[in-house]
């Protein structure tokens, strides 16, 4: 799937070393880029992998 990166502010709830709960700032079904490189900014074209 291809798209464009959009900078968002999210609020995190519970966290551990593997997972974080997002309590607000996302809609159901949206995909998240969790560890972007320095080359990714708002508006950068991206492609998601399975």
C-alpha cells in the first residue's frame, strides 16, 4: 500500500517494552509508521510492507 506520511500527535496510555496503547489521535484502521528514519517527514511518500 502506498501513501503519504502525515505528522500526528497521539496520546499514549499503557506501555511496556513491546507495545504502546494509543488512547487518542488515531482513527480505527489507520496504519502507523512506528520507527521512521530521519528521511521521513510530513508529506513524504511511503509504501507499507506486509
